[in-house]
């Protein structure tokens, strides 16, 4: 079980770093978010 706990902690650390990097990119204006409704509309359109 301790190995799984270590893996979970590693995964959590990596995802936290990724989320923080993405947040900085948005704050710095490097990327622009897409509204969720637009994303869902594109997905629905791709199914037709």
C-alpha cells in the first residue's frame, strides 16, 4: 500500500504543477480559455 501512496503523491504533485503552469499561462495572456458551452457545442456537433 505504501507504494501506491507514493505514486498517488507523485501524481498529485505533477498535476498540481501542471495546473499552476496553466493558470500562469492564462494570467499572463499566453492562452485564452474557451467557454465550456462552446466546447460542449463543438463536441455535440462532431457527433452528428
